[in-house]
């Protein structure tokens, strides 16, 4: 596996202006020919979901955390005939069991199961005032059809540094 330097990189807290800026940079990569149109669209979907998850989580939880070395981070790497999207951010340690269970369930689900699960969550949300957690992760799994790679690194007794890697094949 050959790993190159990131073709897109950002470290720091996300807001919608930063997300829009990163999406414009992604469009420039497509326009320059680095990304095919199909790959661009897949990356765009995955990127938006990853950045939105990081933004939502850190905007709510960050007031309880003093991030010196563990700022949210996003990068896209070119690896042979694929692209690896990686997003990292602090999460509360107490959220780990449910979150890991959700990630593992996504990883063992096949495409038809993911589609049904996704539809069910959307249908249930119509009758609920709160948004279902993790629907974006299911959407990512439907688009990329690859297993998620993830890690959790201990920060302190209350927080972990979560990293999610998503591989998008170009062939």
C-alpha cells in the first residue's frame, strides 16, 4: 500500500463556513482531473456526513473538554486505486459502548440490510422530534460498500479520541 500526503487536510473545529470551504477545495480537485465525477460524488457524500458528525458532536460536547492535542481533524489520502477519508474528534468515554455497537452493526450488515435499516430510521424520524444518531454512518456504508476502520485512543478519564477511516474504491 502506497500512502501519499493528504490531497485535502484540515485540523481544527468545524463550522459550516469551513465545511463549505473544504467542499470548494474538493470541487477543484474534481475540476483538475484528480477525481473522476463518480469518485467526486462519492467522496462528497462521505465527506459531508463525516464533517457534519464531527461538527455536531464537538459543538455540543466540546464545552466539557479542553483540547490541547486532540483537535478534530479531516483528511483525504490517495492510496493506489482508492481514496481514504479520515476524520477524528474527541468523544465522551461514556458514549463508547453504544457507538461501537452501532459501528460494528454497520460493518456486519450487507447492502440490502443497510437499505432497510436506513428506510426504517427515516420513517421513524418522521414521527419523532429528535434525529436518530448514526443515520449518516449508514448512508456512508451504503455509498462506499466497504467496512469501516475505526480506533479509540484514551485522552483522559472522560474522553477518547475517535478516528474513522473510510476507503472509497475508484475501480
